[in-house]
C-alpha cells in the first residue's frame, strides 16, 4: 500500500532529487562458471527512505524487471533486515542513507572470454519523508567476460549487505508462538542470554507494526509480546518474519498454537 500525503510541492518534486540508484557488481568482470553478484544501490537524501519487502503501515517495496543476456538467470532480491521508521501513528520498515539490494546471477555455460555482456534493470521504487514520491529508473551495467576478475569498489557494500541478511535459525534453538487474546507470545530459547530482540513480520496485517514489542528474559532466552494487527480477522497457522536478536538477524517461520481456554 502506498501512502501519499498531499502537498503543494509534490507535483514539482521527483524521486531523482532524493534517491540516486545504480546497478553495481561485486567484481569488475564476468568469470565463466562462477556466480556473479549484482545489486541495486540506493543513495538516499538525508531524511528520506525507501522500503523493505514488507513496507509496514505504508509504502511499497522496490521492484526490478531484469533485462538479461541469453542464458543468465537472476535470483529474487536478498533483503537486508530493515529499520523501524516511525512517523506516528505509523511505523514503516525500510532503509535510510544507503542500502544495497543484492541478487545472485547464475551464468550459462559457453561464455566466451573477450566479449562484453550488457545487463539492464528497470526499477520501480518509492521514496518517502513527509510525502511519498514514486520513482522509475532504467539502469545498465556492461561487463567484460574474463578468466579472472578483481573486486570492484562496491565490494564493501556487498559485504555489508551480506552481514544484514537473515540467517537460518541455528540448530538447538527452540522457537514457539502462541496466540493469546490480542497478541502473539513469541518465545526464543537460544541457550544463552539474548539481548535487544526485535521482530519484523514478513506478511502484512498480522502484527501491529506501530505497537511496542515488550520483551522479558526467560531461562536460556527471551519472550516477546507481539500485538496483533487490527486487520487480522482470522487465526493464522504460521508466523513468518525476521528476528533481530543480539545484533544478528534470523529468518523465522514458526507454527502458531492457540492458547487453551
């Protein structure tokens, strides 16, 4: 859902004034039989933001239409975990300052060294502050095919994005969710002290985005109280999201039990 706040300057404004986009690679060449990493880099003006895969109470995530050479296959966006962006009474999930949205590219067999390959990306996105402005950008990256490649100047951005990608739940952790009244009791047992928990729902209108997420320490873990969305009209079978805990992000898909009466 997009939230537009009327303003007399909106018609004269453009997304290009507040966000610079570039299609980048982690290396300076395409190497046959080696995976290629690409990404859309957003450089956002101070005070402006764009959105995560679940935008929260308003907004829309960036969408990419790829124009690839024959045989190239691109993954879906690998989403770094977002920040909570509060504009009371709303809370969005998104990115400020700079973010890289990476993808992995599988290369075909038979690439010939010495040729160049052209990759295009048509990006539709939304940038917001106290107004929201839709943007559209056609990006192009041309890379030579070589036997060896060197790291590009954007490699640190790929490394930073990888550190923010949610990881699978470690073996030995126990996670549960119980539906109780107007909230989900979300329990994580890691076997050690867990600090600064935060939950980002992957599906809209399950969790109240703007509600506090009070947490309390329990033996070997932490328990969070996630208020249900007012738009949640029927029980859900699974709670899916990204859990940030002790500075690390994990991908969560946990069955929801109904509290016994």
